[in-house]
């Protein structure tokens, strides 16, 4: 396994594991982290569950298998995935480590 190019906060990791244990995520799926498009609003990041595909780099964090397409790696280096839960919103966030969440 390779070294994960981004940081996943403890809060985000706990929430992902909670989703896996309470939803019908197939046992052979892992967490897919990537990006889509880079339009006027900048890059959009994605997080979901998927099976391994050809061209994926495979990572592991605390028993969780993570898939990232090789072409997305350079955009994810130094990013942090966090989970925000407040009275105004709830969800995963992506930000450069040390910056405010996007």
C-alpha cells in the first residue's frame, strides 16, 4: 500500500465508518476520493463508495481501503477531508491542510 497523499480527520473517518456500518455498502467496496471538473467555480471534490478500478492507487487508513485515480493524485496532495456538523449544515469538507474548509 502507498502513503495516503491527503489527510482524513478523525471526525471524517468516524463518519465514513458509521456510514459503512449503517448503510448497505458492499463488502468489496472502498472509499473513493477524487475530483470532477474544474470550471469557473474551481475544482469539485468527490467522496463515495466504489469498487477498485484499473488505474487506481490503493491506500489504507485504519482498516479502510481508499481508492484514488492516478490522474487525481496531484490535485489531492496536501488536502484535508473533514466532517462538519453544525446547526447550519452537515457534511464532508475538503480544504488545503491548515486553511478554512471549502
